[in-house]
C-alpha cells in the first residue's frame, strides 16, 4: 500500500530529517539510507519500521545536515595520497578523466572521519521520536487510501452478489431447454421404441450433473466471508487473497456447468469484477 511520511527537527547545529515512502509489495522490502553516524542503530531502526509497517516496499531516508559550521575532519594524509596515486594510475591506464578522482577518494571512509564520532543519547532520542512521527504519518496516509480501497472492494463484492441473483431467472429455463434439446436429438434418430421412463431417468441423472445449487450457495458464503474478514480490526490482505481464490473457483465451476449463453455472460461479468478485486487486494496489508 502506498504511503508517505516526513519529520524533521533541529538539534544543536544539526537538522535531522526522516522521509518514508511505501509502495505495494507482498512482503516487507526495506531500503534504508541513513547518515553514517547512526550506523550502530541500523538494526533497531529497521526493526521498528518493519514491525510498524508490516508489508510493502519501503524507502526510508535519514539525513543529518549541519546548519552552522561542520565539525573538523581528521584527514589521513598518507592514506589519501596513496589512494589518490592508485586512482590516478588506473585513470591513466584506461585513459579515463581525472577530474573526479578527488571526489571519489574523499568518499572512502578511512580517509576522513569526524572528530566527534559518538552520537549523544539526546540526539538518538530525537532521532527515534522523528522516526515514530514519520511512521505515524505513513500509517495515516495508508488509512486514507485504505478507506478508498474498502469502498471499491465492497462495491465489487456487491456487484458479484447481484450477478449471482441474476442467474436464478435463467436456471429453470435452462433445464427445460437442455431437456428439449436432448429429446429433439433422439427424435432425429427416429427411435420408435423409446422408453420414456428410462429417458426421464437419464435426463434427471444428467441434469443433476449440471445442477449449480451447491456452487451458488458456496459462492454466497465466500462473498459474506470476504466482507466479514474486511471488517476485522487487524490487516487481512493475505487472507482476502485466499478467499478471492475460492470465489474464483466457484465462478469457474458455474461457467463450466452453465451451458446457457445468458448465464455464461453473467459469469464473464463476475470474473471481470473478481479480477479487479484481486488487483486491489495487492494494495491491502
């Protein structure tokens, strides 16, 4: 489910900003980019995000910027010169431009480091408060989208239920049409010694194979179960997916047993609504 949240605050001479973006995914897929000074808290940050957001492709950016003068850096000059010469030699060997060598060498963690490496607890407290705020905003964004999804899913389920009721008007006529068609075929064969009692028995046996009462009952139960599951207080995206599969199974059986153009048309319409439901379920936690 898509979501967005952002929080920021200023601490001493630093601004800490946290931005969270989420997209649809069956599992939690977290891409975390954070300032190097918070690396020792990465596992804790990941766990807090995963436990709160549950599912989705999540991008989280934690940025720390200095408002005033940045702290002094310790430059390892000997190591810098060594790396620079090696990069320069490689550039000459492959005839590559040397303009960006300085930039890339300075990105190497061993080259420079802040004098004040240890992050104070006050700053970490602010960091996690901001993280909780960004997560809460993301959840609120998801809730708003969830309300729209709920309305759409309820509409699709209701439409399938209405289509199911439309089948009744064709069902009794369908049985008589099948019976008349079989009798017409037998008359074409000019069977003078046709045993009508036996014929009726065979018709009853054949019609029982085409009876869709059980399928209609089970489909109605699945539709009700889908609605009841949606009304549960906790997220049920995976469960709704399983119920949708069962709904599809009953609709397919109705179509295979129909042998009536009007009923098969209704079945196609129900399948169309079900496909829309399956697409939307991917957005549900």
